[in-house]
């Protein structure tokens, strides 16, 4: 099953240019009403415009149904290996972000090798001054 952010299948992507061609054909048919009817393009649209619209509409419907069926087939077949690995990585990232580190361990790590942040230096600075 596809999760959010995963790429869409080829068939879902194919729906966009098919729909754009359908809309452009409709706009071109509307434009022929305001242009010269003797020009070649308006004559072509007057002759084949309805057939073009029907073919484009049927293509959109067929490709959409094929894309839905393909997506349902993927869902029924289960997740692919890449999806499982991505899900495991997301879960591991969620677990890592929830782990709490004791304050004592944070202070010892801060004193060892990394630069202190403002909050850590304010908290550990008072302890260091009282000790020394």
C-alpha cells in the first residue's frame, strides 16, 4: 500500500496530460466560436471536435479505472520490500526521537567532547563553578 509522499504510479500520472488535452480541446472549441470559420483549425475542430472529446473522455475514464485497479491490486498483494524498509525506517526514527536521556548522562556527554548549547551551559556552568 502506498503511503503519503510515495510516488504515484505511471497510470495516475498519465491522467494529468489526458485531462489537460481534454480541457484544451474544450477551450479550442469555444475559441472557434469567436474566430474565422474558414480557417483550417476551426474547420478541423468543427468536423472532428465531438469525436475528439468523446475519445479523450473515454481515455480518461479507462486510464483512471486501470490506475484504480492497479492500486487495489498492489494493496491486496501487500507492501513491497521498499515500502516495508521505509516503514521500518520511519518507526525507528520515531522510536529514536522518543527516547529520554537522563540529565546526568547529558552532562557527562556535554563535558566530554561536544560544544555546550546555551541551555546546557547555563545548567552545567553553575555546577562546575560550585565544585571548583
